[in-house]
C-alpha cells in the first residue's frame, strides 16, 4: 500500500505516509492552512513518493475543528482529482477512539466540542451506529438506561473532566492501521461523497439560524405570488401548477401560510381541515434557509392551531427516504400508521403519520 493519511481536526494535525511496510508520520501545529502541505510534501519526498504514485488517500472528516476538517478534506479532494485511481478512505475521530477500545460490548465514544455539548457516537460490534450531540447529564442518563460504558481519548481528559468516562490511550499507529483495515474491508468512498462530518452546526451557522427564527414572521398567504416561487424552486420536477395552487388558495377548507424574513418569502406550509381531522399537505423551504429550524417552526405553528381547533387528529404524508423530515415529525409526536407504495411520481413510497389530540 502507498497511502497518504491526514487528520487536521484538532490544533495538532497528523500527516502519515504508508509506503509498503514503512510508515512515516509528522505532527503539525496550526495554522494548518500554512503548514499542512509543507508536511505532506516533506513526507512524500522522504518516502520517495508522488501524489500520482499513491493508491490510497485517507482523511479524518471530523468531528472537530470546522476549519481544520475543511482544510484536510479539501487537500485530499484536490489530490484525488489529480490521481483519480486512488481509493479514498473517510474516517472519524470516533473511529480512532474505537480502534483503541478493548470492549466487545456496545459502548459510547465521546469527544470534546468546545462547549457543554459533547460529540457522542454509539458503537455496536465495533461499528458506529449513531452520532449526536449531548451534554454530560444526557450522556450519563443515556449510558445508564442502555447499560453502556463511555470511552474518550485520554488527551481530552482535562477538557472533558468527567469521572463517568473511561479514558483510552490512542496508539501512535492508529491512523495508519485503521486506514489499512478500511481498505482491506473495501470500505472506501467516492470523491463526490467525501465531505466534512458536521454533528452540529458551526457557531456562525447557529447564529444565522437563531437570527432567522427570531425575525421570521408567519403570515397567511394572500396571493399566488406568495407561494408559487417557493413551490417551483423546491419541487422543480413535481411542482403543482398555477391552476392547482390557485384552487388551493381559494378553498374554504384549505389554509396556506408563508414564512417571511427580511421582506422575502422563504417557506410555506399548507393544510386542510375536513371533519374531525387536519391534514398537512405541503411544507417547503427555500434551500438557503433549510436546516435553520424554519420548517420546524411552521409545523409547530400549525400544531398550535390543531390543538386550539375542534379536531381530533392531524395527518401528513412523508417520503420514506426523507429521514430528516421523519425525525422531525416523530419529535413532534407523530406516529407512522401506514405505508403507501409508489405514492410519488418517481416511484417512492410514503409513510402516513398521525398525531392524536386525545
């Protein structure tokens, strides 16, 4: 194997070159934007290798420093464009901890995130099953309820400062050996799928989302112009026609509301009321405003009307492949009651979800 491995997700980056049985590593202080490529060039030259002669690229995609992760991923992507035949291995810092855990049971791995929420991953039989942010109290509760041990890297012990965690020493060859294991198992990714791992938004993204939600206004749609541009942008292949939308807006039992931000319509929601039930028909958010909580706020707005109205239940349909939406609806108390195959034009099925008042 001839591989280049990079982990710049923390203040000290590791660059590793594998050339057969010879493994060379270098550790680089930040700023990585200035020093990382110098270390890469030095190791490749010392090992007698060039980018085009490598058969594997390996990069740690997070979680960790947003800037450091982006630099590492961008570096590997640039090299992979030059050397298109090399395999690409995507690792996480959770994988590096798990590599050093000697435990055959299910367990949690924890990483410092710089604030009260930790980065947490659930491992089962050595495989990462789930990743999420949690504070220490939530981690302890989750681990206790599921009878799980909690592992962390010993270098983060002072930052984590939690007696409930068991700390492991990360061996010096963890990055290179894990890279080789992944290649042997053919656990590689395509260049287009290589991306930083974000368990939670960056501080700038969180601040933007908070600003949007604080200043967003929800108003009843007054004309076709309020929702048509959003409909066309969000559903380019399956959007409703002007005639259908106009009928929707003119109906006495169908209701449409738009989310306005800085004098622009950024999302809309539509629902109908028939007998003792309400049915959410559509929720659409412009791409620039997704993952900011806009859809969640719109659904919550309709749920408030549901609770205040003389109806017993509220239903909706959701694509079975739309995992984020399903998770959102479950969090809001909806339960799946049935599935309809070939519901959408592309052949996808949908789940029928319901929330009962009583």
